[in-house]
């Protein structure tokens, strides 16, 4: 999770944030942002691609193709076994371990409470840790063509509380991080890809730092052994991201994706590929919590376009 600090691309933030607001639903690469077709729920065992059930958010999804997946790696509670209910303007699934809700305006709430997920704080980097992700995986990846790759969403971190004592807490082992990952895969079939992270919050800093590393050395079941590139949060946010306020993310990530590709090449990956050889094969949105934290965020208006 910790890695080399990125020397970021020189790019004008004003131009980066020039407008995906006019993007229509037909242009949005993210499917079903209103969760009209519900979500499949994967088994909590990390790496187990077994569907335990579906959640419908109170809608009739019989016969519908579901675009969303909920992954809940290393949790002691299975979302597929939880009963949902209408609560005001949203439909919610919640217990003492996790929360997922969708409001009538499409706002998604993702929350974790790791109090009962661990017997005690993790003591080794290889110890598994809690994840709660919303995912989409695309059978036909969208090729990265065009002058830009615009990512837009509004996000509000409503809670990110460290429940460990000062003596227990080790920032090299313990954190609670919210992220928006784009998986940029080689369309030429090598199987290699870039984990491109648009950060939302990291309890260890007011604004998440940029960094890159090869995803290895942690819990074996979760290693991709590919490049993880985290965009410097200072290129996105004007102030602390865990302040309970809404933050608008609207940024052209193409120059940073090109930088990530250059770093991948320097480390022996994607040696012959160009930017145009990459395609968006998946997105992952949510929490990674390798510490004992209580964390929650709201996210809405999610768009990826070119």
C-alpha cells in the first residue's frame, strides 16, 4: 500500500477539470448508475468469484442483466444474507459490519465498521484486510481513444474514525482508504494491466498522496502483480477530503494514464503497448480497511467518458 512518491505530470488543473458535466447517459462508460438492475454479491472469501446472491434495492430486477458487483473480501458478514429496507429517500442494507444504500437521486452510501472484523489489529503486511467495493467488469473493454479520459463524481466522506489506541496503531500496517479504481488493460491480449487509482480519502493525510508500486507482497490472494498508480490528490482536491463536505471530482486523467504507462514500461510491463492499446476493463469503487476503523462515504454523479 505504501510505495514510491510520484513526480506528477505537469498539467493545468483548470483544463483537467473542464467539463464532463454535459455528458449524457449514452456517453457514460459506467452502466446503470441508478442501480435499477441491482447488484450481484460475491462471497467474502478473497478471490472467490462465487455469487452468493443479489441485492435489488427494492426494485423488481427479475430477468434483468446486472452490471454491478459487490465484493466484500475478508468480511465476517455476508451482504447477500442481509435484508434491505426503505429508509426515507433511500433503500439500505446495513448491519454492525457494513452499510450499502442507494438513494432515489442515485447517491450511493458505502460504509464499513471493522470493530468485529478483526480479532485485533493486523501485525504483518501479509495479513488479509477488509474490502468493500462496488465493481463493474466489462466483457468488451472500452478502448482509450480520443483526446481525453474524463472521470467525474461527487463524493462526501461522512466518517473515517480510527478505533485503535495509539499503542496499537501503526500507519505502515493500518489505514482506511477510499478509492475509485480504473483498470486499464492491454487490448492486445497480454493479460497485463494498470490499476489506476483516483483517490478519495486516506486517514494518514488530509489529501491523499500520489504514489506508485507493484501490487505484490501483501495478502497473496489479493495481489495482482501489476502496477498500481495513485493520482496525487492535490491535483483533484482543494482541501481535506474527510471533512464531511461534498467534493467535486472532474478531471481528465489521460496525461496521468500516459505517465502510468511509462512507469509500467520502466518496470517491465506493457513494453510494446501505446496508450491507444489500453482499454477500460473494470472499475472498483469503495473501501480498503486494513485497520480497525469506522468509515463511510456517499458518492453520486459517476461518469467516465472520452
